[in-house]
C-alpha cells in the first residue's frame, strides 16, 4: 500500500499542476480523501486524518499490526497538513481564487 503521507504532500503540487490543465490532481485528491477508501480514518478514536503514514521506520516508532512486518495505520501531521491544504486549495479554486504567497487573487477558473 502506498504511503498516505507522501501522497498528501505530493497532492498539493498536483493541484497546482491541475490549474494548468491536467486532471490528475483532482483524481488523486478524491481518492485520498474518499471516506470509504483506505486512506482516511473514520474512527473517532484515531487522532489523525490520513492512515498508512510512516513516521520513522528506522527508529521503530511506527505501528506494525500483529502478523505483519509492514508499518501502517498511523497518521503524520505533515501528511494530514498537506492533504488539508490541497483540499482547501481546490475549494478556493472552485470559488474563483488562486492562492499566491502574498494573498489570493481572483481568477477565472475553467473546468
């Protein structure tokens, strides 16, 4: 299973690429944040958004489910942050804003 934290970080860049025309970023974001999919935690006991992040495998800090040698089932703040940033970015693009470093500017967004 791919690492959700890496996908969360990269989807922000893909969203920016989608502004130029490609349709990859919306599909990745939709897949990543689908509540019925394997990447989003729906448990109220879970403290993060995305599942299947890896924090520090060499240090042995990651949860390894019993019967497995592969860590999974955890969240990391950077994966959650970048996934939420990408979702907010898409929401703002849909309302006609393109976010820049110094603020938002109004743009005409073509579908």
